[in-house]
C-alpha cells in the first residue's frame, strides 16, 4: 500500500461528511432559535394522566357520595344529630335526618302493619299501608325538632352539637282529617292518642284541632319510603309541634273527650294538665342559628358570608337579623325564597370583617311577631329551675383575632 496515498486519504474530507456537516450547521441555529422561544415549563416532565379521562365505575343500583365528602350524624345512646354545619340548603338528606329513639328501631313488615283508628268514632277502621296509598296524597316541606334540642357548656361545640336535633324533609302521605272523615268523629271528641309500634310503645295526647288543621300520616320522605329510623312504614306528622308528638311506627289512634295524661306527658315532656292549662305550648318557638362561620371554622380578614337557618313552629319566618358587634346593633339578613310555613328558612348576610375580635349573633322574628329571646330573658320568664325543653335562646359565636371561631357557651343557671 502506498503510504503517501494513505496519508492523503486520511487528510481529506469526504463529500458525504461535508454535506452532513453543512446540514448540521444549518439546522443548529434554527434549533437554537426555537429553544430560545420555549418557556421553562416546556422542559418539565410530562404531567400525569388526567384521572377524569380514565373510564370510571359504571352505573350502580345505589348511588353514593364522593369519597371527598363525608357528612355524618353524631350518635349518642338514644339519638343522633344532623350535621347542620355541612348543609347547603334547607332539605336534610334522609340518611342525615336526626334520630331520637326510646327503645331502638323496630323492624316492621309493611304487608302486615295496620293503623287502627277507634274510640269516639262512628266506625273503627284498620288501615294498611296499601289502604293509605289509595287516598289522595299530599306533599309538604316542614321541619321536625326534638323539644330538648339545645346544648351549651363548651366553647368547642359545632352547630350539630348545639342544635342538631332538627331536620327538614319533603313528606308525602294522607291528611289525617281525610282518615277521620272516613271513620266519622263523635262531636264530643276533643283529643286523640297516638301510639307507636316500638318497644317503648311511645304515646302522646294531641288536640283534635291539629288533625283538622295540618296533621298528616306520612309514608314517604324526600321521594322515597320513610326510612326505618324515621318511622317506616308510616308515622304521624304534626308540622310545628314538638318532635316526640310526631309518633313514629304509628299503629293506633284513639279519640277521646279528655287528654290521656300518658307517662311521657307527665314525666318529662310538655303535657296538658287537668284544667287544660299547659306548661308550654305544643308548638315550637321561633329560633335561629348561624351555621357559618362556626366552630371549628377559621376565617380571614375581609368579606365573609354569614349563613344560617331560622324556623318557627307557629308559621313563617318574618325576618332574621344578624349582629356582628356583640348584639349592639342588628342588620337584616337576606332570606332564601321560598319562605315556607313551619319550615327551615336559609339566611345570608355579607360581612366585611376588620380583623378585630368580636361576636356574631342571629335572631328571628316569626309572622306572629314573636322575637327570639336571649338565654337571660328565658331564665327571667321561667324562673331559676329552667328545664332543658323548649329552649330557644339567641346563640353567639366568638371570633378571635386569628380568625378562629368558638361557641359562646352560656351555662344554664
């Protein structure tokens, strides 16, 4: 091999190599140009796949809440409370409706359950669930509230802890007056006894005038059959009357000319005495509560929407007032329409918080002119031995400078 030729060949650049270099040199400035126009985000790792683009679970026989939402009732030995602070309207989901039992929840076969109406009637009749559904149905929205729905004593209390024994549903059933017309009521009848099928055999005496007004026997709640905790297969509904009179698992109604003075009426709940003067009215007094901001919420300086619910057992909410300065001044809150009789009414008030410590309160006036009282006013009206029933005081929330919210707990004296 010619050494000189080999050296010459080694020093030459081939035509292919030359062309490749020219192309690379021409492309390089273009790549650099594009690189200078790209943002730093263009060089980040690819984002993970959007989970909403991945096919999820298909149709199911029963819906459920998002795993990110977990409102729950707060149970005790004989009751469980509605999480008012988690509500965004006035209708309580059926599975969050408060419970109050005296002997647990019975399991009742609707095919054999009967409602007997007897006493001072022309024709005693037993009605099955199927019989009730043959009558013209009626639907209404109203609240139910336990007569003992008030707790205090600690700052670390939520609206659920304080007033969680009230809930609101859309109820469907038949007017009690329709059933009374069917059996024929003796003119001497003035009262009726309602009895449940639970092991406690819960009974209450109710004035007959309520039956002719707006009492119902209901079998559906929020578009479905009443749940067992709420009295399946049927319950008495007395809009505006204290909760324990709305007898669940209803099995018997007996008409009479006098009140029956049952154990529940003479031991702890409101009751009619011999001269017909009652310790309290059967109707629930007007009350309200702010559900946001409330413990354990924390707010920031600036605009805050105060939200809450108000109701009255005597009719419609006329107005709700909110105070943001410890009750020194009051402003009218906005009511969410429609405002229904004997129903929870949602209210809102826009507040520009300046960052100073204060207290916020609400009070309601119903259509009868009744104004929700303070706890001190209740004590002055009823005396020092005030009970835990029919307690509807104005409640307040303390706002600290750091934005934390605590219940202003006032002990019963």
